[in-house]
């Protein structure tokens, strides 16, 4: 993930890039934020599905014992 900070010039939230000792700021656009949120939602849904499957497996194992 990118480093994020407030731009000292315009005050917007910006991604920070540092090359050869020079720091540059790039404003974060709304579409970037929506894309990242969408990626996080998908990742959380996958995690939730895996967790539910593991819970079912645990219940099955408990019933068998």
C-alpha cells in the first residue's frame, strides 16, 4: 500500500513518493478510493466464506467425536 499524507501545498490527502531524496505528492482520486474499498470488500467476503467453512468442519469433527 502507498504511504498517504496531507499535501503541504493544497491540503488534500495524497500518496507520497520519494525518489532520490525528492518527495512528491499525488492527490488521491475518488475512483482510486472506491476501487480499493471494492478490493477490501472482496477480500473480506472470501475470508468470511473460509471462516464459515472452517466452522462447519469443526462442528462436524465435534459431532464425530
